[in-house]
C-alpha cells in the first residue's frame, strides 16, 4: 500500500486506515466499470431494426441523462442527511443495495421506457454513494490534500480492472464478445451487493449536526462567491465530457477489437495523474491544473475529430490512442481537483452537502446539458431517424465538444482568479479569490 510522505505540519494517516479506504474505493467503482462503458454498445446493438429493436435513434445520447438526473438532487440530499442525521457508511450500504436492485430491473427490461426508468433509479442510488465515499475519505484522512488522491487512485484501478475483465477475460471465458449483451450487468449486480456488505465494516462517520459558527449551511453555502463561481465553471467544464461516452461505439466501428479494454488505457494515465497529484499540488495552483484539464478535453476531441476523417490509417490510430491517453489529466484536473477545492472551502459540518453541490454542478446539471447535446448530435450526425444505414458522421460529432470545452477554458481564464497557491494550507482563503 503506497503511503504519501508526511509533511512537517500534518501527520499522515495509518496504513490500516489507508488500506480500508482504498478497498472502499475499489469496490465502489468496480461495478460501474463492468457495465457502464459497454452499455452504449448494448444499446446500439438493439437500436431501431438492430437486435431486439428496444431503443430508438438518439437514445444512446439521451440515456446519459440518467446519470446526470441522479446527481441533480440525490447527492446533495444524502450529503445533508449524512451531515446531520445518519452515518455515511450505512447510507453507502443502503445505496449500493438499491443500485443492485435497479440494475436487476435494467437486465430484465423489455422496453426502452422500463430500461430508462431503471437507469434513472440506478443513478439516484449510485451518484450519492460516490459523494458519500468521498466524504468518508475526507473525514478520516489526516492529510487530505496529499492522501486523498492516493486513496482515490484505487477507484481508477478498479475501473481499469473491470474493463480488462469484460473486454479480455470474459471474451476468452465465454468465447465471444459480451459487450453488446446483458452479461456485464449480471456481474455488476453481485459486485454492488459485495460493496453494500463491505460498507458496514467501514469506520463510523458520525454526523456533525451543527455547522461551524459563522459558516453557512445547506443552500447558504452558495452565498460564498468563490464557491459559487467555481461550481458554475465546473458545470460548464463538465458539459463536454458526455460526448466521450460514445467512444466505445466509435472504436467498435473503426474495427478495434476489445474496445472496452482499449479504453482502459486512459485510466492508466488517470492513475499516473492521481499518483502525481500531491506533487503537482505543491508546485502549481489548482487554477492552473483545472485550466490544463479543461484544455485537455478540447485537445482529445480535436484528435478524435481528425482521426475520423477518411479510412483508418496508422496516423488515425495514433490520434485515437493519444486521445485515450489524455484522459488522465482531463479527468483528474477537472473532477478530482474540483472535489479537493470544494472540500477546502467548506467546514467539516457541511462536507457532505458541499460534495453534493459539486456533484450537482458537474455530474448533475453539467452532464444533463452535455447528454442533451450528445443526444442531439447522435440523432443529427450518427443515427438520424429514417436513414438506413445510418451515416455515422463522426467528424462534426467530435467538433462540437471541441468548441464548448475551448469556450469554457477561455471563460475560466478570464473570469476566475482563484486557486490555492502551491502548498497553501486548508485555511488560507486569501488566495482563493474569484475575479
């Protein structure tokens, strides 16, 4: 178990605590990694006249809204409950049990409506469980800025392992590609049940009940202009990420075998960025890292757009692999750095609801808007209704998020001057200012 070096000012957490929290992250992200990457391929294989003909054109993009809907209310509400009334680890257990039940409904769904309703219910359970595992980790770690990225790294390891398991091991075991089937959902159901049981063994995270005097609570937190501005920019940054959900479909169409396993290469760079985050945080402002992350989204979509021109070549393959490898800084510097920044701006009594607000802004409202854009783009450029065979015009599809993420980066650079200085303490608000 790698342990970050202690600082002079802050003692490090025990190895046992780091191990328990790391296993928590492993079990939290493993089930989603099993089925979420491949579900778009399952939908595509059963759209219009294909397969079981369960889904309509455009549903791939619109189905992404289910995850976003799950982050609109549930994370903030569950965070508030954990802050005031109920221990976080018990809520995580209940939410993982609910996720297993919803996924069972998706497996047995015989229509698009039933599938979509179960998908929404799934993310109503899963999204707040992510915020609450972050809350548990932040509350138990002694040196949050340096130890949280190390603990969170194991969630990414689980995502990588799940992709390899589905794309390589299961392909060998079953003798066929299971990505267009319901099999990944079956495995994920059992995995959620395992996480529910493990959650009950986690150290108790007591509700704080009373906020620190002079600090806002609940919606009053948004009166802080720095927090409000950062959440707004995070929302805009998150809208572009939804277009990447169709990369599994794109790779399958370009003839890449084991697309799910290929996409896990991006998680390898995510692991590297997570491991380097304590070092990076001591040397650069979070503002700089966040801006680099948003620009990485623009760069990866530009690479995918250029790779889609003409027939597959060695150069286009290099562009595709480069776009996959950019995932590390794109994800870590936008999402994880955002979680760390929000934790810095709030007191322990409001930690759960603050993480819920960040989830609301990013994987909630940001992904709702992004999913709507993706659904429109899919129905316009990839699988327009009444067109057979569908054209799958990928170049304009990828160029739309290039424009949106680049615009967000420019807006952030001009509108936001905050971000802790390298090595700044948790209680140094002087540098956390927005223009």
